């Protein structure tokens, strides 16, 4: 087997070539791109994305991205389209045709058929002088100087450019629609990502475990409350049941080291004032971020003005969020 020399330099050259191509796309974002986004937003139809060969693979990925970010999209293989699949295209649909050359035989057959249906045609193309670009209603310019392949043949830089421009289109549509993280959660309910987007503090807080004592509670009661609830801490409430502090098992250890007479110790003597808390309807991932921000391992979970329990980093670990 012939060994490839300068493997690192070859890899760097490929990445540099593709990075340069994406950088140049910035200058191609023009009024036509903006008009294309606005037209899709105003449309009552879907986005149908088509291509052939490697372009078909890129089309599939862009379809997936759009569907997951609130823009209904379907994939149609360009070759299959002229053998029956064209029936999936409706009059109000926008069709994005992806092609490097814009002059392949399948594209030349498909374009007139799409125009006859009355669908708007978007060309995502690397050759703006092509048949596809000439007959498209909107042109998304993905021109590249050359492929990263040393023979300038294998689709590499071109497919990367097409994919990046498709991402730009999808994100512009997302932002224009005001697509939020809550919307995103509707389409990604599974796995760790889904949990980050839909799991709330209230879902994680151990049920029926609400350690709490009054400000005047004595040491035995405090110790019993922390031990029996097994959360390593207890909230401290005033006479109106409002949260005023927190006592952790660490606070107890520090108290024992500092005080010689502990017989008269009450909760307010050793509690930490204004404990960090979070509402039960907040997302659990925000609880994790708050713990990281303050370098702590637990938060008091609040249901309005009432203590609902504690959320511990171990609870988040069990859910696979950490």
C-alpha cells in the first residue's frame, strides 16, 4: 500500500479550502437571499428540497434542519421526481434545487416541469450562469473556486458551501418566525437534549421531601430534619412561612468546630441568609447553570413563595442533564 505523505498538511489544506469557501459566501448574501427568505415566510406552502448525487444528501440534511426549526420541508430526489415523485409538489410550495453545475440532465428536465406547476423555484447553485440559475425565481449563490479534492472532481468544498448556505437560510427563517427554545423542545423531546428543553425543576425535585424548620428550631430538630429528609440541608422559615435561610450539613460541621456550647443554638444562629433558589416551573438546565454560576450543589425549589423542596446536582445527574 502506498503511504500518503504529509497527512497533516493535506488535512489542513482541505479544511482551509472549505473554510475559505464559506468565508467567501458572506459576500454573496445579497438582496436576492433576503427576498427569498421573505417569500418563504409569506408562503402558505412547504419547502421542497431536491438534488441529485451528493447534492441530494445535502438536501436531506437541510430538510432535517428546517423541520426541526419550524419550517415544514420535504425531500424529493431529482431523478425520482421525473418518474412520479413530482406529485408531492403543490402549487404553493417553494422548491429549492441544489446543484453545483446547474446544468445536469435531470435538472434540465425537472425545471420546466416545476415551472409548469406554478411553484416558485430557488436555485442553490455554484454556477450562476447555469440553466438552473437562469430559470430560477431566486438564486442562492454558492460559487466556489475549486474543490478540496486534488483532482478538483469529488464534491467536497461545493457540498460544504451548499450545506452552510442552507443552514444560513434555515436560521434566518427560524429567527424571523421567533422560534424559541420552547418551540424547539416540541420537536426534540427525546434524549438528553430533549430533557434540557422540557424537564422542569418541579419534575426533578424529590416528591414529599421538603425539609424545613423555624428560625427558633433547636439543634436536635435541625439535625433530625436534615437526616430524615436525606437531602443534606433544610430550609429555614419565618413565622409567616417565608424562606429566610438555609442550613446544610456543612454548616453543622462548621458550627461544631467554632462553638463550645451548642445547647442554646437555634436555626437563625447558623443559617445562611438569602439562599439561592429557583422556581419549580424553571427548566432544570437553568438550575444546573445557576449551580455552576455560584459553585454550589443545590438550590431551594420555590413554588411561588412556598418552599417546594431542594434540587441537587445529583438529581440532574440521574436525569442525564449533567
